[in-house]
C-alpha cells in the first residue's frame, strides 16, 4: 500500500510539473522580452535573448509579425500584417523589408500583388538590386561562367569551348539591343553597349544523330566588362 501511495504521489508531482512547465513556455513573455519595433510591441511570444526577442516568435501590436527576430527586430524570413490588412511575406533586415518578398494589398478595392525585391524598406523592382546581370534563356549548354572584370568600359566578351579548344560556332546567331558586335581571336565581342543590354545567342552542336540546339541569353544590369565562357563537349 505504501509503495502504491508513493507511486501515486510521484505521478501527481510529475503531472503538476509538466503543467507548470507548459504554462511557463506558453504564456505571454512580452514583459521579460522586448520587441523594439513600436508597431508590433504590444505582446510577444517566442525566443528571447538578453531581454530582446531573438529567434522565431510572434509579436502583436497595431500590426502583427510572425517570423524570425534578432536583437528585438524582425530579421530573416517572416510575415508582417499591417493594421489595414496589407500582408508582406519575405525577408527583413533590422526591422525593414530587405530582400525578396511578396506584398498583398488592396488598391481601389481590388486585390494587388507586388513581387520582387526590397532594399531597406523600399521596393527595388523585380530584379535583385545588387545583381550585375540576369540569365533569361539557357538550354542545351553543358557549362557556363560569367565574370565582371572591369567597370571602365562596356564590353561583353564571349568565348566558346568544345573539346577543350576555343572556337566560334559557324551557325552562331547573335541578337543585341545596343552597341556593336564583332569577332576577334575566336571570341565574340559586344562593345559600347547601353544598359540594360540584352544579348541572345543561338547555335548548334553536331551529334552522332543530328544536332543539339543551344540557346543562351542574359541581360546586363551594371556597366563594365563581362567575360562569358560557354563550354560543350
């Protein structure tokens, strides 16, 4: 009887302990852990470090944010819901929209979605603001590399390699939006281009049974010299 009684006491203590721990971790800890962004500083539940929101959490005030925090501010990926119903899902830096994201809102009562990149709170467009170029077409090519080597002159230099040797495809088709094209020392050159510059290439590679059609296209977004290597074996 005594053993059963002690066993029941131990089980009761464990149950009460688990309930207390669960209550401790589920309760609002905004009093002990601060959110430094005024609009969402009403209440907070989530990770905490040195008295500041840190890690995954949820903060509610006039607006609501659910996501990652660092040093009391949204940092990393999260979802921010404004009091007017607008929702931004994407990346943050020091409490500001920064990086790739999607904004859903209403304009004149009609839903509107804005996707792209933000830079420290401001919309920067559909292209990452720090990108030098954007690949727009790629097929049939085994390997390529692009290096921006100089910013003093606007030149795009394309080198083709097959079986570890440089060559110019005989049926190479080239379309450019500005500047002029030429070939020199088995290289394609596009010189004195203006931004944004789009270069589209098409050529074929002979195969045992027919040919392989290769396409390569990019848009240059920053001035400078670009060295492009296209390899097929």
